């Protein structure tokens, strides 16, 4: 059933360790009977704990753009039946708004799931050799190989400057190096190429470049920007929305939207619950290093 032979059993409950779980529960404050929308359900780590409290599976919608995650959730929830939707979260949010459906709680976790990073064939990680891919939705045409091997040197430099936040000169250097060494077929080829033109650093110099390419492949920031204005329409009065981000570009979008939407006076639809982003404590970071860069922001429907 699952493309990469991922089967649900008791051990698979921890296939993806949900970040900031205790904080999500603290600020969303789920109550029995409440409705829940998870725009990026992944493998159900957050959803499990929230639905244990609400016990309202029929009032829950779990969405993900990765078919592998949807297959996993179908196997996981065979006895109870939350509604599963397979699409990017903007398309799902828009469809729900058009249907007039609203919720007491909404969660969006914008991180890449552990199986996406850990399965070499998905082509997300520079530590595991695979064909360059990075598609969250494997049915789409644009992948990382196409960007690296077909896009112009100028376009590559632009995305490295904008999404990896590299200085222009370095962005151009890396773009030129990639173009001179085409075809670049695999994740490790690209990582080694970047490393060969990089000064020594504690963090792998390919980290931000891979992030930039992934953002473009999946239109991550564009989808966030289009989704944010739909959130108030999806919330019942008093409803809560929690958003987890993993890099500064995402967090800035959420911060600015919550600030702007809460400062409209009588026309405001949201009030900010978390004045500053919630971050993982040292214990969580030790147990789940991927929580290191996570930031949680929460707002409430007025």
C-alpha cells in the first residue's frame, strides 16, 4: 500500500516525533467534542494526542500533500474515521472555506517529516545519496534535479540569495559552480560540490542551499502566503490556530500576518496568544534534534 513499504504497527507510532507537542496542547487547549483541522498531518503525531482529548474523529480533517503520509493515516485510523484530504494545504484550506466548514482548532506544522528526510529515495537529505528530488507531492513535475540542471545560472543565484539568505557574491559563485559541473545527478554530488567551494563551518555548507531548493520545489512560502488570509474564515469564534515554522522566512510571514490581523481594531479577526514564539527546551532538543529550529506561534479567533 505504501510506496516505500511503510506499514503501520505499534512501533510506527514514533515514525515522526512531533515537535513542541506539549506546547501545542497547552496553547490549543483541546476539549472533548471540539473540531480539528490539521493542514499538515504527516504521520499523525500531533493529531493523535489532540484527538485523544476531543474524541471527535468525525469532526476532524487531516490533510497532507504526501501520498505516503495519507496511506499511513488510512492504515492508522481504520477503526475511527477522520476525514483525510490529499493536497497542498492552501488548496485544502480554500476548498474547506468554499464549503463553509469551520473548526475549533487548526494546526499547521511546516517542517519536513522525518520519513521524507530519512528515506534516501525522497532526495531531501544531503547525507544520503539519492537522485535529486525533494518533492513533498511526488505526483508534481518540478523536482530538485530540474532546478539544479535546467535553470539558468542567474535564477539559481536568485534563489540562493533569497531563500538560503546567502550574500549575492557567494550565491553567484555557487550557481556558477553548479552550472559548470552539470549534470549534477545526486544529493551527495550537489552537497560535495557546495562543500568544495565553502569555508570550514560547524554546519554543513549545503544545509541552506538544499533548503532553498526545497522551498522552490514545493512553493513553500507562496503556499503559506496564500493560506494565511483563509485562516480566520476556517475558525469558529474562540477558535485557536497554531503554526510551527522551521526557518526565519516562514516565521516572519506568520509573525507579520498575526500582527497585522490583530491590529485592525474593530475589524480584527485574530488576537495574538503567544507574544513571542515558543521554542523547544533543552530536553526536547536532546531527544529530538530537529526541534532545535522550531518556532510556535498561536492566535485566537475573535
